[in-house]
């Protein structure tokens, strides 16, 4: 994420982010504790091989920062730029829905 908004890293040149806040999947954890999004992906089996997981977690976090109560369609639309060949998308969508529920309770 750049300044807490999702961004396609392959389309952004390094000089464009000078002085801006960059968050990677490693930056989602807080003092060694998984974020609600990361926890939800683990609990809902929203990951398998792990190749696509960082992109989904970053996109989900950005979505929930912008819209804490997204519909299933909004989730699917936001995640559309990420591809997974292991799990399919239902478990990933459920992970984001679960993360939204967790965040609304905190």
C-alpha cells in the first residue's frame, strides 16, 4: 500500500514513492501479532501456497480502511486484480468478510 491505499507495485517507479508511507504484508503485523486480516486468512484457509497471499492481504486491508463494511460484490471487485490458482476465491472472500467482522468488534 502507498499512503494506506492499494497500488499496483509493478506500475509505480521508486522515485514516485519518495517520502511516502509504504506498507508491505510484513508491515501489517503489530509487534509480532498478526493483523485481523492476516488472522482471518489463516482461520478461513484463505491461503495455500502463499504466492498470491501478500497481494490479497494488502488489497483487503486497503479495502477495509476505505470501506469497513463491504458487500461481497465490493470485495470481489477490489480483489479482482489478484490471481489465485490454489484456493479459488470463496475462501479468500470469506476471509475478508471475517476480517471486516473482527475489525467492527474491535
